[in-house]
């Protein structure tokens, strides 16, 4: 993020110092990041949502149900129409602005706090990996950006978990006839889960969500590394650097985190049981889900549905981070 010190003024991921503690900017910029994702979805006619539905169905379906991403897409359209690819789209579309605001706002705050209270302290640096031999730090190192990413990931999980839980349950409703579906929409899904299983039911998969988002370490750590490298070794403009660094780092995140996402989705679509009458619960927690994925498909089971996920990761996140960094560079 932008800094008040001249030597690092143009570095996109520099951290605000004590003289410019405008932490609210991160939350405001996060809103614009979410709006950009919404706009990207509208411009591409909802392609990211279609990829996400295919991803979730591949992650949670039994062997033999779908041969691959293309077969999943064709079966869904043939049996449920084009609208079948958009099931569960409403919760993330509404939640993107809130989630991006919380994630990027808290990320900005944690970056500053880590720089001021940890990484800038000479007596602490000998105990910090990758920073022991560094001189006085004026900006947060890439390792610090990664730690801030973990902290932001944990923070936003408390919003993301129920949003993704409801989204996933809607996405695996295969019935084309609405009257044959358990949930008529996101509000009905939330109401029924809340009335039968309470807040704990709504937050089913929270720990798995926190585990998944702890891989933000690789997203934001690599984002800073790429920003620094491109700024030093290329003649690209700052927005273009943000675009490429944002897209590539998002794909690095998915390369490292995808198995945990598969486990999370399996847990979130598992029947809740009880008075909801949606089936018998299979998993007590994420460990049971992880074991089952391996028992069913081996290691390849942790990568089922990866292709559509990887394809959607670059454009939306690249554009969103251009918007975020642009707002962060503004003076207000």
C-alpha cells in the first residue's frame, strides 16, 4: 500500500506508517474491489459463477457422475437449463463487497500493525524467519505480508463461512423443477438451517474455512514478491503491475490451497440431518471429510474440479486488485 516515506512512495504494497494511519481506506478500497468483481461477472455474462458451480459439483459428486468439467457443464445445461449453472450465485454476489471490504481492510490494518509492532523492532528481527540479517525495515517484508494474509483470512472467514455454506448447498441441488428442491433460494436455505440447527448449523465448516483461508499467506506473500520484482525489472505501469501480480498470486493461492477447498466443500454439502430431513450426516468434522476424499479417489480426489477454478482465478482477482490499489493510492 502507499507510504508516506518518499523512498517507497510508488511501491503498490508498501504499508502506511504511523504518520498516515488511514486504516479505513483499506475497507473502502475493499468495497470497490468487490464491485469490480461484480462488474467483471456482468461483463463476462456470469462466467466466473458458471465455473464455480461446475467446480463445486465436481468436488462433491460421486465417481461416475461427471467425466470432467465439460461433461458437468453439458449435463447441467441439458437437465437444468442455463440457469442451472447459476445456482447459488446470489450469496457470493451480494457478499463479495462485504467480504472484500473486511478482507482487504483488515489486511491493510494487520500490515501496519505488524510493521510497527514486530518487523520494525530490531530486538525481534533475529527471531523472525527471513528477516534476521536485514537492516532497519521501513516497509513490511514479503514474509510479513504473508502473515498479514493469514490474519486477514481468519478474520474474513467469519463472514465467508455462512455465505459459502449456503452457496454450496444451493449449487448441488440437481433438480430442474424448483418444487422438487429442498431450498427455494438463499433466504429459504438460511431460514431453514437456522430454525433447525441454529447458528452452529449456519456456521458448519467454519474451521475448514479458516484452514482454507490460512493459505492467504501464499497469496499476499507472493503478491508482494511479484510487485517488487516487476517494479524493479520491468517498465510496466503501476496498474499493470498490480494486474499481473494480482492474477498470478491468486493462482499461486489456488495451487497451494485447492485440496483444503475440496475438503471444505465436502463438509459444507454434507447432510445436516435431524429435523431438516436432508439425510444422514456423514462427517463429524473436516478430518473425516479429508479422510473420505482420500478413501474415495486417492490423492487425485483433492484436485477434482481444479481446472474451472484455475481458469476463473486470474481475471476477476487481477481486475479487483487493480481497483483496490488504485483507491489506496488516492488521497482522501
